[in-house]
C-alpha cells in the first residue's frame, strides 16, 4: 500500500483513540502532517496530469511561442535582406565607378596611340612596330626584325619550351615572352 492509503486508514483509528481522550499533541501534529502531505501529493499529482494532457491553454501557449519565434526569425531574415540590398547597391556603385574609369582610360589610351602614330609618321621612322588602330582594337604589325624575333619565340614555344626557357634562350624577359605568346594566341600578332 502506498503512503496515502495508509494515512487515510490510520485516521479512523486515531479519531477512535481521541474519543477516549488519548490523543496527545504529538499525535495531532503527526495527523496534521499526514493530512498536509496527502493534500500536497494530490495537488502535485493533479498538476502533473493536467500538464501532461493536451489542454487548449497548453496548445495556445505552445502556438503563441512558435509564432513569436517565427516572427523573430522573419525579423532576422528581413534585416539580412536589407543588409544584402545595401551591399548590392554599394557594390554596383563601385563597379559602375570602376567601369567609368576603365572607359576613360581606354579613351585616353586610344588618343595616345593615335598621337604616337601621328608622331611616327611625322618622323618618317617606320622602323620597329607600327601601331594600327581600327574598330576591332589595336594590333601590332611587326617589321622584318621584330617579326623574326616573334617568329623565333613562337617556334621555340611550338617545340615545347616553356616561357622561362624561351626567355633564357632569347635573352628577353619572361613577362615579355608570355605577352608575345598570349598576343599570338589571341590572334593579335601576325607573321
């Protein structure tokens, strides 16, 4: 038997003893303690049962908690979206600025090329490289001396040598060899 049943069964015997006037203060204290403990156990048991059941209040509380969490997440997502939009605007502005600077640099370079062509023609010193600018962009037309140098670089590259090895054999800078090979690949130079 559990404590509650035993305490309820002992109450009549205690009360019967009281009719004889034999209940002392200590027995009354024990009786009060047993009754109080029983009431507390019953209350806690009832609360556990009530909390374990799916009551409308519990459901409403859980639902409200979920809604608050969802709102908090939505607020965070909106904040991140605003930050992303601001970052995108800043990046677009920077790209536009750099693009405008690049276009200006290209126009300046075209103007300098045209000026160089004019000066070369004016000096009538067509030795070396004559730069020709048309709608497709600048191109290099090598003279016989320059063509031979480019031809040897292309031949060494076709033989399977690396730009570093070609630079060592021709006595030119590695970057210059790489540039010549890149221009040749892109079809800018001609033989």
